[in-house]
């Protein structure tokens, strides 16, 4: 029996590494302490609902983290693997495993074992303190990402529409990557021109941003072997997501400072454009693992693009004369979130039958006091959705000073 056979014939058990274990223990103790303090507060003040809520939520989280530390382990014994979590155990034999994929997230990477016949998957956390024995055991499992990549490259090399020889066909893949970078550069330049350049460049830049996703979707439909959107890291095709994201974001960003009386006239068109774009993108997208996450990303791209496109079409192309209003400010407030939004509360004016509010820049917010006036320009909208924006006032009346 060789050394590897001896290794697979014995049991190897792996616990969490010291760093993640220590971090979990720290938060478990911290949450338990806060929960106990809340329990004491409940005893002293039985009618305090806030303490009860803290007690009910923090102690279970603390118990869960403690269970993760005490129970989590990875075991290989012969040809079997077992993964134990806080409350769940999964195990499988090598003969039951189709292969593994490497999943990348913002918090790092981990592996997921996929069982044959669609019988689910087993997640292998990167927090386990594994060794060479485990790595040797893992080499028996098929790398599904590499298998798919090799299969795709083989399909490209045999597609006669891409070139006369396998070398020419694979060179077409390199050309596709160059085109994807070029599309991204054009999208960045057009977005910058639309939002920060002279007004004369805004309409041409908006047209370019509107056409870039159309061109990319045509590339996807025409050459799905060369281009992809939201692809796996191991996928060798050219990635078009970045250019799509920049084009949509550039259109949306242009609408800052523009306020619509009502979005209702635009909603059907926004929905129609989003559905068409998402359908075309999804039809060319690879199916399989993480398909749901890919669908969500495609819906995000399509929604942002359609929203920005329709709003820009209504406002930027609107050349009709604006109606000016001097509206009295009756109050102001700041909405706090990931970022602060500054609002002026306005009296009834123009299309609004009731007092309303408008978001403004921090400088405008600081310079405006209740009782003063803000100047607004109302436009009918190219797509018949009226919109308005603040404008400099030629004369600003001085509010009366109360004795």
C-alpha cells in the first residue's frame, strides 16, 4: 500500500483555523454580554420592549456562533467526506460527487461540491485548517470550472465560422477581448462627456451610451462563444458586463438634479425596454450553477439601462420652452441613510395641488431658509412626462424678520 492509499484509509478531521474561530468566539461573547445586559434590563423594567427585542435576537445569534465554533469540522475517511456545521451535517462518497466549483465572493473564495444526478451540493468553507492529505484527497475530484473552460475552448477551436484553422479561431477570442475593452473605454468616455463636458456634447454622448448596450447585445447574439455577461472567473470569453454597467450608470447619473412630476407616463416604456434587454441578455447567458444570481445581475443591468435611457430621452431631448416658477420654501430637512439627502419643503405650485418637497444640493440647502423662494423651471417632457429643476433666481426676496 503506497502513502496515498494509507492516507485515504485513515480518518482525517479538520477544525476551524485559529483566526476565524477566535473572531467567532469574540462576537459570540460580545453578543451574549449584550443579551444578558438586556435580560437584566427586562427584569428591572418589564415594560421595556426595546430590551426584550435585543434579548430575543442577540442571544440566539450568540448561541449560533458558539455552535459553529464547537461543532464545525471537515472529515475525510477513506473515500467519504463529511462536512459538519452548527446544526447540519452533509456527507458523500467520491463516487457520488460529480465535481467541484470555486465560488468567489466579496469575502473570499470557497469550494462547492456538486453531487451527481442533481442531488444537491456540499459547501467547503475556506476556514477549515486543511493539510496536504486533504489536498491530495481533493485531487480525485473533477474541477468543473476547468472542465467547462476546456470544453468551451475546444468548441471555439472547432467552430469553422470563427476561422479556417484552430489557431485563427482561438485568435478570434483574443480579438473579442480587445473589443470588450474598447467598448468599456468608449462607454467611460461617453459617460464622462454626458455628465461633465460642454452641453454641445451631451446629446451625441447620450446617443453613444444608448447604442453601446445595443451593440453589445448584438455581439452576444451573434457570437455567444466569444462574448459573455456575468461569467465565471474561469470562463475564457470576453466580459461585457463592465461596459454595460458604465453605459447604464452614465445615463442614470445624468438625471441628477432632474425631478419628475410623475413617473407614471414613463413606467410602461421603462418596463418594456428592461424586459427586452433582460431577455436578450439572459438568452445568451450560460446556464448552470449560479443561474439565479446571474439572472438578478442581468435584471439589474437591464433595469438601470432602461431607467436611465427613458429618463434621458424625456429630459435631454426636450427643447420646448420652460415655465418659470418662484416657489416659497416652507421648511427643510435631511434624510439620513448611506448618504444624506437634502430636501426643501415647498408650498403648492404649478402641477402640484399639495405642498411637496424637492431634493437639492447641500450648498443650496444651506443657503436657503424657510420663507425664502426657490426658482423652478418646468418642462413638458419629450415623452410627455413633465419634469423640473432648480434654477438661479434673479431676485431673492428678503424674508420678514419677526419682532
